[in-house]
């Protein structure tokens, strides 16, 4: 006999997943935050990388507060002495690392979430939040699904059976499953298609705030790019980060910007070819699909380790986030519609399913929240998300995946595809960074 599902027909409040700062915090100026975050990232990367090399990952949720100087790491089972030694070393440098006991690891919960997404009998948009010993299933209301152009998912029959199976699997790990209906739906953030052969009218595609437009032989992140979809239309996105796959120069972008397919023609805003989509099969079609792909540029293309924050202004890329980005840290993004802004905070991990004409596309992403009116808008997809820059530059953290919206072009809550997922699937692919 199945246990009753925890079903709450509510509208989820935005921002509830982020850690609150303790009442008493040290005096930290805004100028100090970038350097503090870099020191926190180094500690988290060290501990998470150690865990990744073990036979069975035990790490869970990670949340930090750069103002308070604290990091909380969820851990399933006993924390190894090697990891505790890393925490003591961080404490000697003014960073307080504490461990929160969890019954289940993030990797175990992610596997259940993926299995549930694959088994869902309805091709509609929904999301599964991965928290501390909890999976939170977020199903759009019928009105929200229709506004987002997605098929509604009825909470009945086979759908409840799939959720029940996920609940049973989670219970075996000591975790719980909750279900809520939301008035928002996950939507990928690619812009309105431009029909093949039609005149290119920037104003008709998006109210452009930033992004370089017409480069061909010298490429960077933060550029406007257009990919030709199966129907012949060109869809507008923003380029993420430059890199190399072997000797091939590439630009990292979102898989949905490539119509979830390899070998799609990609051009700049002026209509000149800059390459073709690639590595979608490896990054998006495997057992653990990610919203990541690359634009393979010609071998004589020059790529630069920077992103555009305007038509001429740039920020250097100095490093890459090599593990899952922790929640609670401040990020910046560059998109052709929302422009350059540093009002984003990293949140919880998600498995998100976007509705498409060919069925649902489900992938592992991360929720982010903007303090301003919009995290991302349609057209920002694939654009770079970085740590708050220091004087030297910024750390590559992710690319824009989507929004959680109500059918409008922009939303305060966004979804990011972490760049750390690249190295888990494609060997020999690395970002172009300054030495």
C-alpha cells in the first residue's frame, strides 16, 4: 500500500530555498564580496572534488554566505577525516565550514529525479527540486502550462503512479517527496524564431540591451548568435564561453539553442556563418542530460578568454567552476536582452523538463533568483553566467538555460546550466581562460 503523497495545491513562494544570513554578521563591503567568494569556491571545489573521486559520492546540498563567511555542506554518513582536515584548514583562513547530516546524497536523489522525469507519461513542462533529503515536484497549473505553451500535467492516474514510485525510491534512502502546483512553468529562454529568408530586423527579435553582434573571425562570449532549427527558422540566443575541443575552437552554449541537435548552422546577427552546433548528442542525449552544447567554429577562428558586457566592454574569464555551484553566492550574467547585471543569487539544483513540439526535454539545471525585476529574458539563452568579477576577471559558472515564468518574455526566477557538467561527459573540452 502506498503512503499518501504530500500534495499541496499552492503557489510556490520565490526565493525560499536560499540560506538566510545569521543575525550577527561581520562588516563586509560590497567590494570585498568577489574575493571572498573566490576563496569559498576554492574550499568547496577541494571538498567536492575529493568526494567525486570516491566510489560513492556522499556530498549533499551546499549553501554558503559570503557575508557571514560560512559554508554548510550536507553529507550522507560520517564525514571522512580528510574532508574534516580541509574544513579545519579553511577555518584557519577565516572560513567557517560546517557539515549537515543527511540521509541521502545529492547524486542518489538526482538519479531518482531523472528516473521520474523519464517515466512521466505526459509530455509537459515541470520541475523537480533537489534539496536536503527531499525531492520537491513542481507541476504547473493548467492555466500556467497553457500560458507557457506546454501540455498540462494532470495529478491523477498514471502521473500519480510515477510520483508514487519516486516516493518509494526516496523513502528507501530516508528522503521525502512533496508535490505542489505552481503558477509558473519552466520555459527555455531562446528568442522568437526568425523565418528563414526573412529580413533580419533586430528590433523585431528582441529589445537589445547588450551583446556584440557581427564578429566572425574573432569570437568571445556574450555575442548574439542565431541557429537554424529543423523548420528552417533561425532562433536567437547569446553565446556563452569560448573554449577548445582538442584543436577545434568552440563556443559553449545551451543545447536548446541548437534545437537539441548537432550540425545546425549558426550565424551572427549580420547573417555571416560562425560555425555549426556540436556535442549535443554527448551532453544532452546521454543518461544524465545537460542543457549544454557547443558551436564548433572553423579551425582558423580566434577565440578570446572574455565575455562581452556591452558592445565593446568585456570581462576576462580567469577560471572555471569545476564542481556544482553552491547555493547562496552572488553571480553576474550577460544577455542580449537583460544586459550585464550582478543581481543574481545561486539556488537549488533542479531536474527541469521543458515542453517542446517533439515532447519533453529534461535536464539537470540550477535555480537562480534576481533581486531586480528579471533574471533572464527570452533571447538570453546560452549567455554566460559568472562569479562576481575581481580585478583580474571572473570565474565561468554556467550558461542561461531558461526561466520559470507565466508566459511572459522575462522572469525574476531563472534556470542555469552549470559549466561544471562539461567535464563529466566530454573529455578534451576546456574553456579558454587567462593564465
